[in-house]
């Protein structure tokens, strides 16, 4: 169960790291939960945008920009 205490103790930097490790490096939620000292349900809520939605939204915007740059770079070569 996710608690407000778990969410409050995670800094924005930690949330962005969780999003990166989950979406880009494909670490499992259980591993990230142990690493950051929160439940896997909290991790799943973060990576799906239910918890800390502004961080999730910002992460997705940046990743979309980087993905488009990679595609353009690949097309130009």
C-alpha cells in the first residue's frame, strides 16, 4: 500500500531516476522499490503517472524530444 509518507520522502530527483530506470533501463518495480525504500505499488504508481504526475509528464516530454532527435539523426546518416 502506498502511503503519503513514502511519496513525500522521495525527492523529484529520485522520482526522475525511478522513471528512467523503469522506462529506459527496464528495471523491475520490485528492484526499484527495494533500492528506494518504498513498495513496488508506489513504484508502479509513479511509472504510470498516478503518483507525482508532474514529474511523470515532464519525463515523458523530455524522452519524446530525445527520441525524435535520435530518429532524425538516424535518418540523416
